[in-house]
C-alpha cells in the first residue's frame, strides 16, 4: 500500500508541486521514462500500474502545470523481480528502494530530484534508502547527484544478463 502524500498535494517551492501519482499520469510517466533510456529500463504502462499497487511512494513532480518528473519507491517484502531489489532484500531488513527517479530534460537542474528525495527522506519509515546507479552504461551525473545526497556505495553487480553494471548505494536515515 502506497504511503506518503495519499493524493494530498503540497507545495515544495514556488511553481513546483509534488503529489501522489494518478492513473491519468501514466502515459506521460512512460514518455518520461522512455526519454531516460538507457539509465532506466523500458517498461510498459501495465508495470507502472502495478507500481501504483506495490509502491511505498509513487510521486510526481509538476512544474508550472506540467508533469516534470517522478519517483517510484518500494519497501521491503515485495515480490518484485529485480536483481537490484533482491540484493537489498537479502542484505537489509528495513529499507525503501528507489526503483527509479526521472526528471524530464527541460526541468533538470531546478532541484526537482533533490526535492523528491528530500520528501522521501522525511517520510520514509525505514532505516535506509537504497538505489542503484549505472556504471555501465555510464551515468556519472546520477552517481554525483546521489553522492551529494549522502548515498554511499555498498556493492557493485552486473544485472540484466550482464548488459548493465551498477553501483548499489545506501543512505542511512
């Protein structure tokens, strides 16, 4: 069951709004997701619909009335098929796993990603926040961003049958 804002909207800063996802948002979310390939994997709308059901947090950021980004977070105990989620499930009993965070290109550099994480850090009821960032294909901006937020690498692993090599990162709360 999704925790968090439960469809209550709040203002993070001028012109930016963060709220829980709605089914109406899913087509735009899929478009944003596809624009972020290969840093995230491509998934169909049906998987985004499933995330609404199983996520702890599924937030969208809006800027000036446009959907600018989103954050999907899963807590422990989900039957989610992901090598990276499975790593954290095996090594941590209390965690919120960031499956993906995507900010549209036109909205990057405005602090939206930081604000989504700030909300997560405040509202998570778990001991730590976990995520993975691609090393192959390289995503140095994301690694720097997560390090700036206090994430530390705990392991590296191959995923997607060796197509990706990732840094598994943790931020203790």
